């Protein structure tokens, strides 16, 4: 029997009594619900800990999905997990699924009425504070003028000169004419959109969605310490009528508007939340600025200027990829537990926002929002002239500058920097010196540094490799000061960007290019931003030298920025295309050029018709930077240039081949070497004649379905020409050093099998890297779906004598995307249709060109079909069928096509749909995002077979009637 009196806790917890309640709750949260049920029966104290609503809320959020709140989080979670009867008359009756577990959960429900924080002899200050946060009211927060200025009828010139990029301001009379001012009440919204599903914001790795009417019911019933609130960036798609109820105020112009909607990062949110909910401390993504308009209710705002981390907040920046993570208490917890202990000079700017008011938050400002009552608001993030360079800076790879932009000089590694006296802090001078600048204590040691989370400590920051002191340095948010902390050794064009960047590298390059074309009046500013984000000044200097060397016209003002979204800088100068190979380091890029030159030579040698559908080479070679001067070294792919041996001595297995850095050397390099990311002052390049026509990605929307079918047919012909091309001759292939690949595997396949094996062995992590793209249930089943031996995808067995038959690899383009296809058709021309009607097959074939062969390799032809179907055809089954009709090659080819054809009928692994699905799962790019984005019904799929059938089943119908292989 448990002891009574003050010894209740010790008697109830035994040896665990030495642990604080906060840690005990964290440990319980690690358990499965059924184990929590068992633990609740151990003692009254354990029962209290196991019945905490925040615990069961956490268990539900870890599952995610469509939420229907049942009045308590325990009941909601158990119902979600099918562990209790949903419609039982007696709420305490558990579902009969296992005898012992049934008894445990039954006890859990029966004892629920005894839950209290001051249960005879047991009390917990930690649990009491949490309970207080659940039931406190915020009506005592009366309106106050606060520290943030309030302005009505502000002109654009006044806004730009006084506030834009400088300090927050609350603006009135901006939205008086919005229909949302009268229509966005909770009653009206539920009436109009009650059955619409919205996204819920909460600290959960899983996506939470609710119908609006269910969410309003939750708001009325809940007593959560951190209530759920609607924070939906897709409300314009689910409820487009809401977009008609407001318009962006004239003060906030957005340079991201030049991008298509699907290309730009998330930028607008509908926000609905009850009292006590809100956004915890953060800096807006990508250092964008924001405006937030309140339609009903009241919000309390707290703000700090850039670089001043709020008390109780810890910033983490990964020195591997620049990933930024912020540990912060909830908004309510910060106001109740931390704010009262701050000294007067440490307190933030504050204001209470009222209905009809819009608050402007500049780039880099920390802010925290607390809903004082039920609120409805709309907010948008934007890039304008004042924050453009900061947004570009934050895109750049690396970690130090990202930390400094958010945490000030706490984030600086141990190296001396010049004082910021030459970088005036602008309007932040309205703060006194102790508020505006930060003189930090000495940071010692070479490991992570983290200041105490004590309420007397203003901030903390975690950073690796801090090993020197920082004294008397003044922080400034001036771009000249911040850009000092860029990692100079990283190439911004090709280095991996942070996964937390709001926009990807491809989209960022497209954005800068569109701005350059569409906003010529801003080119001075755009150039500065492009230098920060993609090192455009470096690549433009390379372009000038190559153009001069080969007597090309000098680049015009319109031609100063790279075109396209690929990983290598590409410039168009007059009628010429200059590609500089930079991706993957010198070893990889040199092999890329060498293989491409070998490919062109082979096309000419066999007189392939493909030669008429690819760019014509004008020049190629290496660009070298020595002693502050650029020079070019011509190279046609034959022989080994001395300059390359000087900067990158390679041990080549094919040094005596005509193309020593051609296909077979590239294959060997891929198996024996890791990616070289060193910044050596030498770059391969190629100059080609510009092909006629426009990029398919840019003209796609102008084409009719007939035009698209003809394009698919033309692609089938040209991909057939690529896949029929013979592999280069070689006397012998060296043995691979990869001991994990079976010796029986043909050497031309070993690199591919080695790569597939490596990804399969780490498949869960590989898929998890794609964020929430892949449903969790499919991640768990991926390993069982894939073949146990990856050679099964290329090896098939004869029906008669059982001898292994291997397919033959083909040349693979690897990157047949909509931006690597050029079409000569224009909206005023009907060349595709005309060619089809006249039967002029040659005219039809001439309608397209394929570009960018820098990723050439060998492998299964199905590899090329993945980007074709998912990116070029966008899953259109009619286009896929037309492509296959013109392709007219069997997917599996080898020494004995008859034997391979027989094996197709008897082997799961040889099914084209299965192999294509395996290649998608193991793909180096996130092609699964395209699949689950286009086929939304697959987001609830429970097996990979379902995905395979819907996306790739057409391949099996084609495979079952194999075409005759003709010359």
C-alpha cells in the first residue's frame, strides 16, 4: 500500500522519485499508448502523470492526419488508434482487442476522475504551472499604445523612407474597403466554409488537418496550454473565394510575384486561433518581411531587432548544411514565465493589435504573437527592394552568415572581424546602445557553446567550432557587415543549399533570371543579390574570358545572368551557348565534358540521326585562373591536358584510350571516388550553337493536346536514337574495388548496382530526407518492396537451362526535363500538326532539340522514362502511350532477346512497372514528390504496389507486346 502524507511521491515512484516531474513527463511521452495504460496502474502518481492532457495531445500529434476532437485528447487519441469504442454509451468501456491490454485501458478510464495536481500527499509545481497555462484568461491585457508607432494613411514614399527595412509599424485605414472586414467573422466563415479542410499549425512532424466546423468546436471545448490554430498556406487553393475578400496593401510590393505560383515559396497564410494560442519566437523564413492584418479579435506582439535573440530562446545552426533550428517556449509560456523576469532594458518592443489594423514586420526581426481572444487574420511574406539582398544572402550555402543574421555576434566562429563602425545601424539608433548592440562574453572551447536558459540570461546560441573570444564587436544588420560572414571557400552556384531555405536552387536561379529580364530598372540591385546567392560575378568573369578567346560577341546587358535552372552556369551570348562545368568538383565536371565530347564523336561516327536534334559544338576546353588572370586551354576530349594534370592529378584506368576521360573512365570514377567539392581554379567549358526554338517549359501552356502528342512522338524517336547508340569500344574494364557487388555482375553494370545497393541499405533515411513527401506507412514498407538483390533488376533466368541472362545497358541522358527540350513550334505556327497531317515524318522530328548531356551515363533505359513521364508529360497517360508508340524498342535487351522476353512473363523483377517503381524509390532526386503531388489519391496508399499500378502499369501493357527491334 502507498504511504500517505509527504512521502506519497517517494513511495509511489520508488527509485524514479529522484527525477524531476518535467523529466518524468518527457520519459512517459516516449511510450506507446498501451504501455502508458499499463504504467498508469502502477501507482496514483504514475496515474496522474499518465493522464495529463498535454501527454495525450502529444501522442495524437505524433500520428497526425484528419483530426476530429472528442472533448479530450486522451479520448481523441485512443479513438484515432482504434483502442476504444468511438460510439460507446459508456466512455469508460475500452475496445475488446487483447485481454490484458483491455483491462489496463479499462482501469485508465475508470480512474480518470481522480486526476489532480494536489492529490493527498502529492503536489507538483511543474504540473500546476502547466495547468495554470491551460486555464488562465488573458482579459487583463487591456489596449495599450505600446512602443510600436501607429500610423494612418501612410503614403508609399513615407513608408519607404521611415519604416521599410527599419522598424515595425502598426498601420490603420489600409483595409477599410476589404470585404473581409465584414465577412471574416467566425460565424460567417463557418457558415460559408464549415466543411472545408484547413491545415493546422502545431509542433508536430506530422500534417494535421481539420474541417473548419470541427476546429471551431475544438476551440470551444479545449483547455490546452498551447492550443492548435489554423495556419494554412494553401487556403487560396481550397477556398479561392477568400482571395477575393482582400488585396495586398499598396505598400507591400513583392518581387517573388514574377514566379509562377507553384515555383514560389509559401507566402500567404490564413490564421485563426483561440485565446492563449499564438506564434512562438521566430524570424520569418528566408529573412523576408511580412505584413499581418487582423480582421477580428486582439493580438499581443513582442519584437526584437535583428541579431538580438529573445530570452529563453536557443538558436541552432548546422555547420554541415546551414539548417536553422530554433528552440523556444510557447508564446503563452514566454509571456508568463520569462517576460516578468526581464530587466526593463531587456524587454522587447510591444503592442496590441486591434481589428482592422495591419502590422509590418521588417526582415530579420524576431517576433512573438499571443492571441488575447479568438482571432482571424491574414498574413503574407514578401521581398522588396529593402530586403532583397538579405533574402539573397540567406539563400547562399554555409552556416555562419545564417547564424549571424539571426543571433548576432553570438554566432561568429573564432576569427577576428573588423568593427562595424563603418556599417551604420540606420534607424535602429532609436534604441539606446545597450539595446541595439551586443557585447558578448568570451566564448571558450572548441565544442558547442550554449548559455544558460536561466531567466536572467537574455539569450543563448549553439554553434560548433567556436574557439576564440569576441569582445567589443558591434552587430549591424547592414548587408555589407553581414556578407563578411559568407564562407568564401564555398561555391554558391553548385554547393548544397540548406534544406530550410524557403526556395530551392533551381527556383532561385529562375527567379533571379526573370527579375533581370522583367525588372531592368532594378538590375543594379539584382546584380548585387545574384552575387551573394550564386556568385554571378565570378561566372560572368569566366564568360568574358571564354567569349574573348573564341572571338564571340561580348555579352550584352541582357546576357549577364545565367539561363536555365541546371546545376552548371549556362549563358546565352548572341547565337551561342556557353556552359561552364562546375557541378560536383573538378573530377566530376572534367569527366562530364570528356564523356559528352566522346558521345558527340560517336554520333558522327555512326551517322546517327540524333546529331540533327542536339546542339552543334563550336569549342571546348578548360578555363584556368592563375595569378589573378583567366586563360583558356582548348581540349577536344582526346588525350590528357597538362593543365588538368597540374591541378587534379587523376589515376586513370583508361589513360591510353582515345577519350581518357570518357564514359568508361567516368564509370570508374563514380565507383572509386567520392564527390570532389574543392574549389580549384579550373573549370571545363563548352561552346555550342544555339538551337532553334523555345524551351518547352516556357511554351508548354501555349500548346494544344495535339501539339503535345506530336512532341511526345518526336521524343520517342529521339530517345530511341539515344538508347540504340552503341557503347564505346574498350579493350578491357578494370575490376571494381567495391566488394559489396558480386563478381558475377558484368563490369559495365557494377557502378549502377553499387549505387542502388547503397541507397537500398539506407532506404528509410533516404526517403525521410524528402520531408513529408512519402507517407510514413510506405517508408516502413519500402525495404520489403525492393528486391533483396539489386542485380535482380538486370539479371533474368532462361526457362530451359536456368543460365543467367543479363540485359545490356544503354546510353542514358539522365536529365530529360521540360527545360532540356527545345521546340520550334510557336503559338502562331502549327508545325507539329502540319507535319502530322502531311505525313512528313522528318519535319515532325525536326520540331524538337534535346540539350544538356553533361549527366550522360549508362544504365536501364527506364531511367530516362522517369523524368519524361513525371516532368515532361506530367503523368498524362495519353502522352506516355504516344511516346511508346514511337519509341518501338523493348525495355530489356541483351545477347538473347528471346530468352529475356520469356523471362518477363515469369519474373516479378523484370516487370517494367516494378523496375520503374524501384528506380523512383531509389532515385537521387525527389521524384516521389511529383508522384504524390500529381496523384493525390496516392497520399493515402498503403502499399507500393498501389503506387506502381497507378503510375506505371501502362509500361506492362507495352512490354507484353514487345516491338520488333529494327535498325
